[in-house]
C-alpha cells in the first residue's frame, strides 16, 4: 500500500492501517519480527519518527509487542480482537512489622 501525502489522514495512521492489513493477511505470522523502523521508513518513504508513532499505536492496541534489543514482533491478531491481560492480581507484601 502506498501512503497518500495529500490525504486528510496523518501518515502515521495510514502506515498503521497498512501494517495492520499486512498482519491480517498473514504476511507476518504470530511472534514474527517486523522490519526495523529504519527499514520501514525507507520502504514507505517517511521519517523514522512517523514509523515510531505508528508502531507505538500498534503496541497500544495489542497488535504488536516490543522487546528491548530484540525488535518488534507481531501478536498475530487484529486490534479489534484484544484479549484481556493474563496477568495475575498484584500480590500483597507480607508485613514485616507489627502494630502494637
């Protein structure tokens, strides 16, 4: 998909939609690494900051996840199919002191 610079939508939203479409089509499988910010910037002819903003939106939606030093990977699902977090409830710390 080619980004339309004259379109009313910001470039980062167009890029986000393009990446979501690629993930939904199966181009990137679940847990498969996406291209780097630099590679995506060259491919779509936009700045790295535009790519970064689109990736942050995708991460907020749960479409991709990032690991420091490992890159960005696909979760393999569309943003509309968010699952609830599997995190357990926070554990309470045992009191190391007693009230008298």
